[in-house]
């Protein structure tokens, strides 16, 4: 059904490499491997994003890929190290176009597969009738965290507040502190499909800067059933700005943040040829199936999930 929908919209399905010389396309820790013949370290892909955008640079106007991605992170009811993801990119569009397309796609899938726009997830009834709510990131933080809006202007105070919420005491930047607060207080309260828009630019290194606020990104996350289902943005196309963002991420890696991006000069060179205004998105298919099938754990929708070994 996903392929039927996107093919009818003029998208071309492609396959891009599973092994990357430089991990990129998402903020996540990669799995490492080694190519004996070439004598180089490689990484299992955390996302196909950069290759798909290079195809847009090369002249393909609409592309998508349905395939596996791998992230070396903890196990939870929402996380499996190996998972299936849909990513799609469209030239001459932006994150607002992606919101419209996402509503249309998921509504279409529900009607075609379940024959309804109303689904049950746990003790909740979820309505997929359009339009869906759209709330700015900072508005959502203020609404659900109990913190006064003025508190978010105190960057040191916000970092200290968020640091008390994370067990491993990893050093937090202001943007990552906001993400921690969002995950703790906002996400669990968003049951109906909701687009959370304009998060901090600092935690959106591949996204275009907001035209309304230079500290924010033209990006959204779709939250449904208390989980992130999709992440999308207007793509950053300026090679000089992208290099600057990569360099900032590299500094974070030096400080011990293994999820930050490395500098990918091949991708910067592709941007120098010219990336048109582009909207792009990734949707976690396993999590979407969880909602459609009313399952509370990702392990219930994957045939062979990775489990902790018996002691």
C-alpha cells in the first residue's frame, strides 16, 4: 500500500548502500564493521538520507526507499537495533508539504488496510481524520512540562533541569536538554496524531533554518500513541552552512557525544552542485504497524527481534 501510494504520486523507488564510510542522516550511534579487502572501517547505515538527497541533486525529483536501518542504541518497547524505515524526498517542496503528504499517506493506509479512520491503541481511541494538530515545539514544552515559558530563556537552568532526568550524566547542550524534557513530559501525552514543529536548530543539523526564527528549524516530528512515528524537514541546501553544522557536530563528538554527525565532505560536495528546495521525511514502519495492530512493544511486530541473552 505504501508503494502504491507513492508510485501514484510519481515517486521512484531506489536502493542505496547499507554500508557507509561515514555514518550520517540521523543523530544516532552506528554499528561498526571492517572491510578486509579494502582495509577500511565501515558503518551499517543509520539512515539512507544523504544518498537519497544526492539523487535529488542528480536530477531525480521524487525518490523513496523502504529498507533496514541499524542503530546501536538501547532496547525498549519502541527501539530495536535493526528496523524498517521509509524515507522519501521531493524537490521543490518543504516541511509543510511533507505534513500534508504524511496525513494523506497514513490516512490512506488506515482506510485501505483497516477500512477505518478510527483505531484503538491500548486504552485510547485514535482518530486519523484530517487535519491533524500542529503545535510548535516550545509551546508543547510549556503546555506539558509545567515549566513557565520564561524558564526556557534560562539556558543554564534548562540544562540543569534536564540533567537531573538522565541517568548517565552525559553532558547536555541546550538543544539536547530541550529534547530530554520533550521526551519525558510531552511525548507520552500526545496520543492523537500531532505534528510538533520548529524544534531547536541545534539538534537539527541537516534541516533548513526557520524563516521566522533563526534558532529554530523547519522541521517536525509526528507523534502518535505517545511515540515518534515520523521526522521530516525542509532540507538544508547551503553547502557552507552545512559544513559549519557538521563542524559543530564534530566538536560535540570530541566531547564524547557518539551520536553526533561526522563531517561528510562527499555530501558537502554534492550540495555544491546544487540541491533544489527539498522536503524529506523518514517514517518508522515498525512503530506505525504497532499503532495499526494495537501492539505496545516493537518486539510484537518484528518476526525475529533482538532479545537480551539469558544470564
